[in-house]
């Protein structure tokens, strides 16, 4: 079904532990291009720690191997400390993600790429609004847009839908799906929500009892 | 008005205020975004302590200031800013360094007026060489912030995101804190370590309520500091009251207006 050339990330016999407490052992799975893989499991099984371990060991040893560069991967953390008087506009916040140049100002091309991700994430009406004034669902789309502006090949979303209402959840995942279709990026999505896994997921990496199993979502039905 | 400008000490004060305002615009916006206002406060107390150490050794106080502030910036930058933001560690640091400063001053056996000079500064008592140092520092800070601007703004305005998706974060933080240490040390001689804390935090905190991009916040912060210092100098000249009082009051009024503006426009 998926060939070697589509392989974006390959995890082999990875042990995940926090402060010497082992959470997951001997985990192996593959992530292919243009797919959405959901990482599921109870609270505290180590989903976020798994992602942080992958980020830390990325291409540094045989456990986490990838053909893409670390800078081609973007992680969207679950919590960000954005107060309601956070001053920067949505446009400027997204622009923070542009780190490939050292010019202090954004070039015309970079401004266009910010504009493009604003359209992709349906934030046109909010471009000049301070981020602190945006709703939770809007902020999640802004974080997604900031990650997208550097044109990543692998995106990791950590519980991005956790605090959102139903409508905002579906809207965010619709955007993620269209991003996958448009840019060919692959997505790792940590979630609790079985409905979202069924509706949007291609693969389900379920973590339980210190072990992880990955299977296609559609066949599991 | 013209009479005021005919005195060389007033000319120096106005020129120095202009460059201090540039520094406040550049550094203040990041100080506020990084929520390191209280570390800046501690830094001004550390600079007091460093200055008295310099006096104790019999060298130039600025050397003691730079030594103390740069070393503590290095420590905070590498050990972690999270520790520095804890209320308890701020109190511990402040008290310890003020105590140390008093100890050095008493050991050095100098008159206590020197202590008030470092704490409160005297902008109308500065020399041509003070102005030169200030201009040099301003140029150095403009050049270095320009070089690390992208990383600095990501690291400052989206600390969590940058910690995962940007490299050299610790290095950028350390560079920024060293620049801040130099700013505090050099300007503390002129406006005093207490007032530099006010100028590095209040104008930038006010500006973020009016404008919403980093450039416009920088420029507005510069304008607010310039209004405060220039008006303060003028009022001080005609009333013969302390200039620090006027600067602090003007900046506070600007901040109150900013908060009210924010409340009104949010409705």
C-alpha cells in the first residue's frame, strides 16, 4: 500500500520514559506522506512524552529515523501562554514562524506566504486582530497557520482540539485535512476524541499498557 | 525654553534622554513580551550592588556594575528564566544584592551620597563622556538586535512555540539578557537604577495597548520614553523639583491612559 519512498518517519524499538519511570517500551511504527495518524490512549499513558522523546532523538540514533530535516517538522504544543492582552496581530504571530532568513523585516515573498496560510486556515477576517482577542478555536487555527508558514513536511498537533467546542473541532480538522491534500504534509495528531479519529484519521496509534499498536482506521471499523 | 538649552548640562541631558529612549524602545518591548520586568528590577538592584563593589575595589563603578549584571544574566539565562520569574527568587535576589551593596559601600568607607547617586542617578549631572558611552552602547545594541531579530522575536513573543521549533533559544536568551545587563548598567549611572527599571517597563507596557506589531510598539515605546524624559527635564528646570519624579509621573499617566483606552475600545 505505502512504499518506502513515502516513508516520512520511522520509529524502531523506542523506549519512552519520564524521570526513570518507563511509560512505553519497544515502540515501533511508521508515518507515511500525506497521512493523518492519530495518537490515542488514556491520560498519562505518555502520548505527549512520546512526542517529546521523538523530537529529542530525531535523527540522532537508530530509534527515530527520518529523511526530512528537523526544521521540516513543526510541533504545535498543547498549551501556550497567550494572555488576553497579548498584543501581536494574528498576521504578525504567524510571521514569527518564518525563521529561514535573518533579515529583520519580512520580504514580499514571506508576506505572501503568510497571506496564503491565512487563507488556508480561514483566518482572513482576523489577520489584523490581536491574538489575545481571538477565541480558543481561532487561536488553534493561528497556531496551525504559524506552523504551516515554514512549509513543514511533518506536523505534530498535541491535543489541539482539547478545549474546543464541537463546531470548532470539526472546523480545525477540516482545515488540517485540506492542508494535507494541498501541501502533501503528514500529520501526527494526539487526541482523546474517538469521533475525530473515526472521521478524520488514516491510522490510529493506540497506546496502552506500555505498548503501542498502529492500525488503519478504516479497516478497524 | 531657549535659555534652558543654553546650558551644556541641559544639552547633554536632552541628548542622553534621546538615546536612553532608543534603548527603551528596543529593549523594553522585549522585556515586557518576555515577562522579565521583575528580573529587570532585580537587575537594577544588582547593578547598585556591582557599583558599590567597584567603589570598594577603588575602580570605576561601571566595571563592577557590568561584572555583576552580566554574570547574573549569564546565570539566569542558562539556569532558566522560569526560576527567575518565581516571586520568591526575585525577593531573595533583590534583598541579597541590596544587602551586598550596602556592605561594600560601608567597607569602602565612602560617603552615603554615592549610594543615592547610583539608585536615583542624576541626569542633569552627566558629562560628555557619559553621552559618548551611551551612543556607543545604543549602536552596539541596534546592531546585535538586528542580527538576532527573528530568533529574538520568536523566542520573546512565542516562548513555548520557539522552545520546540526554533534552535539556539538559550543562546538568544543569554545574548538578550547580556544586552539588558549592559543597558541597565550604562543607563543607571545617568537616570539611576530605579528609574531605568521604570523606563524599560512602563512605556513598553503602555504601547502594547495602542498598537499591535513589534515595529510600531518599538517606535511608540520610544516616543513615550522621550515624552516622559524631555517633559520631565523641562518641568524640573522650571520648578526646580527632581526630574525623576516628573519622569515617573508622566510615564504612569501614560500607562493609566493606555489601560483606560484598552478598556474603552474592548467594549
